[in-house]
C-alpha cells in the first residue's frame, strides 16, 4: 500500500473448506454355507442387521437349506461416502485520488474511485449411497410363533418370510453387499477447487474488464458531448446541444445497455450451476449501473419553454419518434446541416457549468428547480418539470437537478431502494450526486440571498428528502420559499414533521398524489407502506379505475383542448404542423381555437380528464385542476380542529 494525496492498495484473500464423511460395511457379516447348505434352528428370536444367510445356488436347488426360528426381525444398513469442498478467492486493487471533484470535474471512467475487485469460486463434491440388505436365500424358512411375530413386527410370519427372502448366493454376494470404498483424497480435492478459483477469478476479472472498457467508451462519449456543449454558444450563452452532442449521448446510452446485458450474460455463464456464484455476479451486474448513475458528476440543466403544448419535449406524445423543429415562420429546420448554428432541441435547453449563471425566475422571484423521477432520461425529466409549472414560470425558465437513469429497470429499482433506505435513515448513508448537487445549489442560493421553489417528482421526492434531512443534521441552509411533491416516493408527512421537529419548517410544503399513483401511494394495500413506496395520502384523482397509470399526470395548468407549438402554430401529437390547403402552417387565433380543438384534439387533455375528472373522485382541490398540490400540515396542525 502507498499513501500520498490519495492511496493505492491491493490485496488477496482466500478461504477453503472441505468436509468428508464415510460410513459403510467393509464386508457383509453372516453365514456363508458351501455345497452342503445350512440347517439352522434358532430356539427363540433371530435379528438380522445387514446380515446375510446364504449358500451356493446348487445347495438351495437340492433342498439342503433350512432355517427355523421363533420370531424374526431384520433391517437394512445404509452406507454412504461423500465429500464436499468449497473455496473462495477475493482480489482487490485500485487507487483513490486525494482531491475532491469540483464543478468542472471530468467524467470518471470505470468507477469513481478506481477500485476493482474480483472473485473466484470453486467447488467439488461427490456422493455415493448404497444399501446392505438383510436376507436369507432359502425358501425353506419357518417362523414358529406367528402371534408373537405379528406383535413385534406388525406383519405376519408369511409376510416376513417373503420379505426376507434373498436371491443372493455365495457366488455373487460380494457385488450385492452394498459396500462403498472410501475414495476421498483431500489433496486432490483441494487442488481441484484451487484450480477452479483461479480460473473463475480470471474469468471474473475479464468480465469486469470488458464491462469497464465498454463503460469507459460510454464515459468518453459523454465527456465529449459535454465538451461540445461547453463550447457551443448561442446568443452569448453556452451549454447548448448540437446534433453531434445529442448523437454522442445517445450512443453512450446504448453502450451502457450493452455493458449491462453483456455483464449479465457473462455472469450467467460464470455462475451457472451454482446459486452462490450466480447471486454474486448478478448482484454485481445489477449494482454497477446504479453506482455509476449515483456517482456521475452532477448536472444542472436550464430550460425555457414558451407555451409548447407537448411541454417542449424533443419527442412526440407517444415517445416513438423525435419531433421536427420549426422556426418562428413555421418552416422546418435541418438541424444536421453543418452550417446550422441554432438550437437543435425543442425549447431553450442548456447545461449550466457555472452556478453563477443561475438567477431567480422573474415571475416567482426565486430559483425554480425540479428533481426528476425514476427511469427518466433527460428529455422526460425536463418535460415533467415543465408540465408541473405554470406557463408564465416556464417561459422564464426552470432548473433541472438531473439524476440520470441507470439504463435498465432492475438497476433503477435498486438505486431507488437505496435512496428509500437512506431517506428512512435520515440521510446517513453516502449521498448520490443529485443529492450533493441540491446541497451545492442551496449553499449558492444562501450566499446570494436567493430563495428556491423546489419541485420534486417521484424518486425526486427522495432526492429532496434525503438531501434536506442531511442538511438538517449538518446545519446546512434550506433557503426555500416552497417545496412541492408530485407523486413522491418519499413520505411527505414524515418529511414535513422532520422539518418541523428540528425547527426548519420556515417554508411552505405542499403535495399532490393521485389515488392510483403506484409510486406516491399505490392502489395495492399490501404494498402501500411508506417503507416501500411513498405511502402518501391521496389528494384526488379517479378512484374507480384500477391500475390506472397516473404517475406522470400532474399538471400545473389544465391542458388546452388544442395543440400548438412554441411559436403558436397548430400541430398534431407527433409535433407536425397542421397546414391549410395551400400547404401553409396554420397559426392559432381566437377565432379558430374551437375548430382545431375538434380537428386535432390535445391528447394531454384527454389524459388529464381520464385521470382526474371522469370517474369517482374525492378531489381535495376545487376548480378545474384537481392535480394541483395541496398544503401539507404537521402532526400538530393535523390535531387542531
């Protein structure tokens, strides 16, 4: 081990365990008669325990064998020879840098610390079982006391005679004795399992090296995309995507999926036939994407959206295709044209590298932030953030504190479970990057005298709750005006009471949870515990439609009956502009609103009404938008009448 500004270390550990057990007759005891046979007369009782009375076949055929006893009992002997050897080998190596990553940190490859580990597993075993049967090889058996025979054995004399009759003779008794040879060789077994450990540890090392290499390629693409954004200025501001940076991010997403599924497949080969090894590699394959997502350098994204009815999403309503981009005259823009230098995304979206660029929203007077939910790629995270704010606020811009997805549902659930555990523990486990980013933003806002309006959807509720509970315990600033939760995976009552208990509830807390929201509360009573999901009380929504997906149906404003883009042109759900008979795009006017709400209705309005209006409801919010958050009261307030 070497120690300096950081440290590097390496080590190996191995352990083996071998067990052996052998219990067998070496030679079956009994009476072995020759050509003259046997004539046996027992006055009282005969008891055979793996014993054999036999002769040559010829003496039996000649009728020279007789056996007579008062009563007879007999039983077989079970023989076994078995051994089992297991070994495990662990190797750890790597290094940790001594300086802390700052806001301009490069994207790390492999993992944040550079530490790596490998595991080898070996096992060898053998089991043999045999039975030494009791028997008498003659048909001339007499059991004289039938009544007592029945009493002590539960079977009649005739039944006992049939059961004890054996076809084993002195010619073949050895092969029927059931004797097992002890072939256990400790050194041979140890050598075998040591070899397996070496081979599987090397396989594990190669598996992880391949995973790391693929992830490294993904990280390099992400870093290149970020570098492009940092150098791409539009109207004096940087952080904007280009066609190239978007393609790089998309390629990185694919590579991470390749890394995961390749790792999972190779892990299956590694652990085939052994549940312990399979559990290890599966756990490693699933955990790696969660760790990568949770430790990726923080990202802040700022977006302005000027009234686009698809919430400035780059994708169409069904999320099946990218939308076209149009200019203010309704003409399609070729964003892949090398001479084009404008925005390549719907809405004004850019990555913030310097916190000093962040200022309060002109409408609210505070920094408006959003923490995204589970399985949200950046486009969806921004879309939900826009959807959950008033249009006048969106027009001035919101800030996404981005918590990137893991790339697969299994790792995503593991990541969410970690956050849930950390929330229940009050933020005592290591914080994820998104939670650290919230702390960083809070400290920045406090230093500038700014306030924050924090909006938190799904798993974003855990991001907010964990970072704030951590802040309470470490006496860090919570410079909020308002904290809102939308279908939160964190229990909002617990969060509110925690803030109140420690004297930190000097801001407004509100929440909205649909009756069928599977994250905010779940309609399945058995899974509704706040220790599993949010466990929040519903604030409204249609109740008589089971398994209604409502988790993404929170709207700050009721959707309009028609769809228009950010420039005010009518469009369909794919984002394509509606054109007149002359091929010209049609701009929205007061006179044609009704016509186009009928011709091209807004699917978000139907979604809103199906989830919040059309059915049995107990909405806590009056008016035309029951999806709005309602104030959350403390325990003390709930007890007041």
